[in-house]
């Protein structure tokens, strides 16, 4: 009986530990910049189709797209600067 309880507790702790670890080392849950930008563009297209070009939803989708593009630009800029210093991402 105690063994089952102990094994159950260990299994639960392992699930908690594994569940809290990131799936990949990439930012944004495994999406690379190209995927994020394409996804934001599709979201904008859908918002325009459903609500109109000048709707609040389309404006919000445009802002999200610009945010994603800015993050990708900054990430690439930081990566290239690190490489120029010789850090190579370490």
C-alpha cells in the first residue's frame, strides 16, 4: 500500500516536472519567426474578411503583426551582434 502511494507521488512529481519544462528551446513555443509572421498575416486576412478593413479587429491584428515583425527583427539583430562579438550564442 505504501509502495503504491510512494510510486504515485513520484509519478505525479515527474509529471509536474516534465510539464513545466519547455517543449523546445525556441522562443514562442517552438514557432520560428517565419511561422509567427505567416500566422499573424493569416489572422489579419481573416479579420479583414470577417469584420472589414478598418474594423477594430483588423487594427488589432495589424498591431499584432507589427509586434511579431519587430520582435523578429530585434531577435535577429541581437543574434548577429552576438555572432560579431564572437559569442556565437553562448
